[in-house]
C-alpha cells in the first residue's frame, strides 16, 4: 500500500485493515492483560517471516519477531474488520498502531514501525509449560532465509534441491505442532500465538504446492 497522493482525508476505504492487522506494541499489553484481546486473536510473526509493513507494496522478511492481530480466512485482512460496515469492530479497544495509521499522514505510524514491539515472550507466563517448547521449536524449526528461498525457487537449477532441503524442516514443524495438540498440551486456537504460522504456509505464496502423503507433506 503506497501513500495515495490524491487523498486529503480518510474515506474509510479499509485498505489499512485489509492489508494486514497491526503489529502490537508494548502499550498494547494492557489489552491482553485486561482480556480485551485474547491469545486466539494473535499470531506471532517470527524473525525472518514475510509480513506487510505500513505502506509497503509487498510483504518483506521482518528483522525481529512480534505479535500482530490475526488475519481472516488465510488472508491478511484483520479479523476485526467488518466488511459490511466498513468499520473496526473493536474500535474502542484497537491497538495503538491502528489509532496512529493515517494513509494521508504517514509520519506517526512510520515513527513507531519496528520499535517497542510486543512479542509472545512478553505475554507467556514464566511457569507456562509451553515456554520451553516454544524455545525448542524456534531452535529446531526456525524460519528459513526467505530471500534465499525465493531466489532458489525461481531458479530452475536449484528449485528441486531446495524443496528437498526444506521438506524435513516443514514436516518437523508440522509433526511438532501435531504432537502437542494430540497430547492436549496445545489448543489449536492458541497455536498461532505460541508457534506462529506453520512453515509450509510461508511457502504457498511463493508458488510451492503441498501434497499430503502417508510419510508427511511433499513440497511440489
Ligand atoms: S483492529 Fe480495527 S482498526 Fe485495527 S486493523 Fe483491525 S479492523 Fe482495522
């Protein structure tokens, strides 16, 4: 979303809400503490994952992790955006970045972009049994270098070997999550908060296909 030069004021087009719910910042922690936002509303964007920054036309790898509001039905559109009313359904409790976003005046949101971000580690209780598992998952199944992945997928000479290299990482990530949900250690609703998006989801927009097989997913 580039800054639209022709706009003089907000006309409630909804572009800001449709192109990605906001990142949460430390002042938003009170929304979680007071129960106005719950974990199942949130997704962790892990270091290196592609995400939209304000006024960017394309998602780009992020330099450090943060929490944001989840999208709706696999899209970037904020789950609280009411398409019919063209309005925010949690207006009084919207995160700080939403109040600062104005596509006719980009300075305020750009000043805070990437700064003082809230992460899952700010919100997870030190006694939470999932905390060591979150750290282990991050070590064993980090987000790959998405710029290298994109370049490799676009190279006919490298594509197949790259997919072969990524397959164990993608399957390991899925198996880790499935084991925790099967054990009842992790609720599906909180999965995105604790572990972020499954790695295979990051590959779909890059044109990678997925096929389920008895031994795991196959990347195409
Ligand atoms: S919380 Fe409300 S204002 Fe913020 S992106 Fe979502 S719908 Fe838009």
